[in-house]
C-alpha cells in the first residue's frame, strides 16, 4: 500500500497532476494540501468508517490505487477518477465514502452481494437496474452515518450525475430508474418522464393502495428506530417485486425499437447502446477491473476466514455451555484421551469380564494365604459332645435321675483363629509392539493388556475389601508396571500401586499401535538392570508373537531368573517363545485362554 499524503507533487500513471487538477477546480490548493485534507477527513471520521465495515481498526490511506488489507484494516483509496471529473474536495470525500459503503456491503452481506454480482453480469439492462438501486442504498446508508454528506450528495447529483430535467427522450426503462434515483436523492425533483413511467412509479409509491412507498422502504437505512433495514430484504423487494414490472418497460422499449428498425434479433442490448454509454458516464467505475478483482478476492478471503472463525467460536460457545462438553474437555486435559476412548475401553472390559475375573483369581495365587485353626469348647452348637472330667460326680447323679442335660458334657466347635494373607509382589507386564504384531495380533495384545491390568486391579480391590472382614490379617503390597517393546521400549505405566484411568488408556492405545523393528534384547537388558528386592516377588509376564530378534541371547532370561525374577511368556500364535523361555513359555491363540495358560505356569513355579 502507498501512503502519498506527504508527497509534494503527485503524478499518476497517465501523468495527471493533482495540483493542476485542483487549480482547474478553482481551488487555490497544491497537491500536498489536497491530499492532506482528504487524509484528515478520514482521520476525523475513523470511528464512522469502522462502523461501515463492522471493523474496529479501519484506516483509510490515500494512494495511487485501490487496495484493501482487512487483516490490518488498511484501505488505500485512489481519488484520481474523481479529480478527472472536476469534483471538489468535499465531492471527492463523499464519493470515496460511497465506494467504501459498497465494499462494506460485501463484508457484511457477502451472500447478497454475490447474488448482486451474478445479476449484473447477466446483461447491460440488469447491470443498470441493480446499480441504480444499489447506489440509492449506498448513499442513504452513508448519509445516515454522516448526515453532513447529504448536502454534498445533492450537489453531486445536480451538478455531475443528474442535471437533466426532462428524461422523455430516453428509453422508458432508463427513465424509470433515473427518475427514481433523482426523487430519492434530490428533494422537490420535477423531472419530466413519460406518463407510462410516471404511473408505474406511482404504483410503487402507493403499493397496492396501501399507502406504503415500496421504493423508499426498500432503500431506507433503518427499518425501525432500533433495527437496520437488512440488505437481503431490500434486494428481495428489488428483484421479486420491482424488477418484473420494470422488465415489461424494457420489453416495450425493445418492441418499439424492432418496429422502428426492423431488427428482429434476440439481442436485448440492441437499440440501447447509446443509453448504456450515457449510464457509464454518469456512474463510472472508481476502480479498474484489476483493482476490483483484487479487492473482491481480499474480501472473499477475509469473509471466509471470518465465517470459519465465527462458526468455530459459536461451536465452542455451545460446547462450553454443555456440561457433557466440559466433562469431555476436563477428561482430555487429565488423561490425554477422549470420553469416547474410555467408553470403548469400558465396553471391552464388559466384553471380557468373565476372563478378567478368572485371571484375577489366578493372580491371587501368587500371594501367600495361611489359615490356622484350633478347637475350643463353647455352648449352643451340636458339632459334637465331649466329657468334662471335673464334673464326673455330678454326671453320675444326673444319669441316675435321667436328666437330659448335664454339665459334664459340653458342645465342641471349630474356630478359625488366624487367617493371614501376605505377599509383596511386583507384576511387570511387557507387550510386544513390533511390526510383526500388526493387525489382529496387535488387537489381541491390547485386549490381553486390558485383561491383565483389570484383573490385577480387581485383585487389589478384593484385598482392600478383605481388610474390613473380621479376623482377616492383610500383609500385602502389590505394585505393577507395564512396558511396551518394539523399536525401543516405553513405560506407559511405571512401577506403582494402583491403576489410573490415564494409565489404562495410555497402555491400551500404545499396544494397539504395532510398528517398528523388534529390539527385544535392549528391553530384557533393561529389566535385568532393575535392582532386585529379595523381600518381594518380582514377576515378569511377556506377551509377544514370539518372533524375537536374532541378537536376543537366551541367557538373558537365565540372568533374570538368577536375580530372583519369575518370568512367564505367552506367545500369540507362535511356538518360538519356547526357544527363549522354555517351560516358562506357553502358546495362546486368543486372549480368552490367558487365565488357564498363566495358571499352569504359576502352579509350576509358585
């Protein structure tokens, strides 16, 4: 963009000297002063210009061409075409504002303006009809925001646009449009038109005898003291009510031309070429075709981005007002997963509930459960009678007297005096996520992880509930961890007590993604370096397809065993696990066989 307000002498591309032009207008003013006055006007009216566009940061610069940057709010205007027409400074400012209103319409009502653009391209007649009504709308909008421009408008129309007082020599469809714009913009207009045109205008001024002036209604700024007249409503009146009757005038003018010239072609523009040239002289374009195209593209990009932004904000507002959305947002912040993820996870938990319960009972066997009993005498039970030696004499007397109850005999029952559950255990689950675990194997591995983690969590809940039972002593400390290994290894659940929702979903999600090369050696070497605690059972449960990489030394498992680890391996579909884990390995096809296979391995070791 070019800000030329500080240039001493301005020459446009065709050599026009603004200082000279100002002199021709009879104003003793040089180019710098001319542009300063125009720039000062837009500085003074900056808030009003912002209202036109619905933007808060609009600034208007004077330059060599029309440009628009709606991201910065800068609009560059070129006064050259108005200087060419000998407009005064006030006229130039007024004309530029008129053009800005049109640009603002494209931002405020893009759909209507797109309809307008398509309509004016349909032909010269359509262009003239739409342009006249849109010009009236633009000027009334401008004058409502800048009332002092109304007098300037009157001067422009009287001196530059509509100096005619008799339009009867023009085609009737032109008479109609010019008479309307003069009546709307020039009070007390007495311009002559043909009777047929005058009658049609009168029919719209008193629409269907209702007293409503449809022309004034469809071009006014405000619909009521508190409501703007929507442009789409104006446009509908122009196109659906006024245009069809105006077309009849056009058809009559066309028929008259054919009768005079004998031209029976279907070219509706024939005969009106001079009138159309006259229209273009009265209402010339302030911008070149290229400038208009560039500005239209800038507005289209801006309105598209604004629409997308507004739609996103509206969706966000609706969601934030929705309690379910707030819960979903909070869940995402806390876990990194969606509510849909936990719903899918929970659905699979229910699907595998029976298998989870079975595996929970199997894992419970890794704990030490001791039950001690002793016998004691008590009353009120009939599990058996025992002779009490210290009451033998009394018993003899009772027997002679045939008494049924004797203190020499007391009932006996068995009582659990001590029920103790103990075990300090670390369960480390490791799941193969290498590329060979793709597809159904990865799904089975993820399901197996779900079953293992939920079974362990269920066992921990059982233990917590047992603490509340009378006579049950708990000395249990269970921790768990979950690794994935493939191309390297990761730790979705570090060694810890309990199992959080985030850990559940992280593990399930990661195991479902099978990718990368198998690097199992580095994983097992990492496990071997974990400090061992001889007061705890350390159980490693590996689930893989058994396709270990060649660099895995079977002795690494022996090393783990020698450090006190209890190692099990469940191979999904392959027997290769036996080469590494021997009798501590077992082949499975489906996750449902996890409990039975693991139970056999545990019974053989614990």
